[in-house]
């Protein structure tokens, strides 16, 4: 069925309105889901603070009891040092726990019961210490043996367990909500992109059909207007100017469509601008139609595919960022599996995975494992070493062959250091902390990446109870030091 000018205009307006409506929906949904993500993250931080404060307070009370028992058994006042320190810090530690549950009204009864129980326990400890200090050690020991102190301690442990259990439930719920929000955000983006692509395809189909009708009318008109060369020249000049206008629009489109949502919205604006010279051409008659054929073909065969590719690229970009958040969010809740690992074998396997990339630069990887084994989580350790080796290769210096040294050493009893040293391009002093932030990168951005690798590494290291630091001199090289407990099974992580 022939397409009239009125139908063509209405269709274009409807498509543009639909596209703008979809973009607004994507932006509003993304903002709402981003706010939900921030709320969920705050809940996770609050739950972890409750767990940390509970563990610290429990440890403090145990120190006080240990000091009391040591003094009563040895009659040596040196053993009262942990007891005295614990009493001095008790109010601050309990205040921290109480402050951490301010936003959790259902935790108040548990805190009140715990406060009463701990007050009774500390009173019992103080009474026995004072009796012993007066010289009556036997009476103090008899008070300890009557079991009341143990019962009070058991009651305190039960109170701590109740608080930890509820904070664990809150943490799990917050993480689940975070994953749900991220899942919804990804699908909002995907569905929005699909709708935009559908609208763009519909617009292209409409323009193509209308262009075909214009071409048919042009051929008919040529047969009726032979000899109108002057009019052709005039319209040729108009077409050149129109083509220059389209080229300027195309440059703006390709220059501005860089960020995910801004790119898609920019495409809609440029598409609207592109329709204006086409509508002007449609309204023209005679030989002018022949001159507008290249312009229509340019819009259909060049501008539209280019814009669609930008939309796909922006969608992939946003999907990559969402997956990165999910990856960091989920890593904190993954169950660790401590097992005895041969550090030399772990480093050699990680080096073998990137050996080809390192050898392409004329360099190599040296393994120097002075510590034989570690009890840790194999998957996390592989991820840590693999990411650091990938970083060393990615940010190598073009001025010299890449040399990487992966070494292990004991730093103090119960702790092991893994160092990844390279002679790459180095990191500026002001970026030493910034590189560990999510979506942050350092130096010249001439290599692909999202800025999540080192943030992920730091999350993994901290989940293993350790820490990561960096030493680097710009233009000389970089050394990442991962400090880990030698036995993960004995470490009580406070997260």
C-alpha cells in the first residue's frame, strides 16, 4: 500500500515519541534501582558492623575472664593486665555495639539482655579479684568454683550468639536484595535496548519503503520532465548542502554516543534531526527526488547501522558494569573451603596460564617460592594471583622486555606474603590507593578494562583474612604484596 506523506510524518513522530518514552523509562528505572542498590549496600555494611562489634566485645569479656583466672591461679598481679585493660575499654566497646544496632529496633531487647548479663559477669569478676587482692585467694577460688561465673559467661555467649544470628540473617537478606536489584537492573537495560532496537528497525523499514516509492515516482517524473537540466543542477546544489548537513550530524552522533544511557538518548536526538532533511525532500516534486536518493541511502545504509552498533556497545558496557557489581557483591558471601595448597604449584599454574602473553614481550615469569604450603581457599588464591599477573602483563612498559617475579615468604609467625613484582610502567604515587577502588583506573587508558580487577582482588584477599599493598615507582615497576594467614581454618574473620 502506498505510504502518504501524512502517514510517514505520523509514523516518525510516533516512533520518536515511543523511543523517548522508553529512554525515560530506562533512566527512571535505572535511577530507582541504583538507589535500591545503595540502600542494600548500607544494610550490608550495618549488618557487618554489628557482627564486628559483637565479636570485639565478646573477645574483650573473654580477656577479662582470662586475666581474672590467671591472677587467681598464679597470684601474680601481672596477669591482671588483660583484666584491667578489658574493664577500661568495656564502655567504649559496648557503646560501639549499641550504636551499630541503632537502626535495628528488633535488636534492642537482645542488647538490653546482653547488657544486664555482662554487668553481672563483670561484677562477679570484680568481686573475686577484689577478694583475692585483699589476700583471701581461697575464698575467691571458691567463688569461681561455685559455677555462677561460668553460668553468667554461658548466658553472655548465648546473648552474643543471638545477636550474631540475627545480624547474619540481616546480612543474608541484604545480599539477596542486592542480587535481586542488580538482576532487575540488568533486565531493564536489556529489555529497553531490545525495544529501542525494535523501534529503530521499524523506522528503518518505514523509511526504506517510503524511499522506494519516491524512487518509483522519480523514474516516472524523469520521463515527463526531459530537458529540465537547470532544475537538476539547482537541486544538485541543494543535495550537496544536505549531504554536508548529514555528515555534520553523523560526526556529532559518532562523537557523543560514548556512555550507555547518554549514547542511546543522543542517538534519538540525532535521528530526529536526520528526519528533517528527509521530510523536506519528500515534500519536493520533480527532479529533486532523484537528487535525494544518495541522501536516503546514506541514512539507511550508513547512519542507522552505525547507531545500532553504538546501542549494542552501550548495552554491553552497562551489562559489564552490572556483572562487575554482582561479582563483588557475591564474593563476600561465597563459602570458603580451606585446604592445604602447594604455593609453588599454585604460582606455576597461574604463570603457565599467561606464559604465552608474557613471552610475546620477550620477557618471562620467575617463581621464587620460599614457603612450601598454605591452608587457604584454592579458588580465591587462583583468582588473586591470576589477576595480578594479568595486570602486570597488561600494563607492561614498551621500552623493555617484561620481567615478572612471583615470590612467597614468611613475614611473621602464622602469616605468609605473596609478592608479584614487575618492571612495567609503574603507578603514580597519587594513584596507589585509587587503583583499588571499583571502576577506577590509573595512568594512560590505552588498554581495555573496566577498572574492577584490583577491587576484586582486594575483596578476595580480605575475605581470606589478609590485606594487599602496593609499592611502585612510575616508569620503573610495581610490586603487589598479598599478606595472608598461613592457616585460614584458624582465622576468625570479622566481616
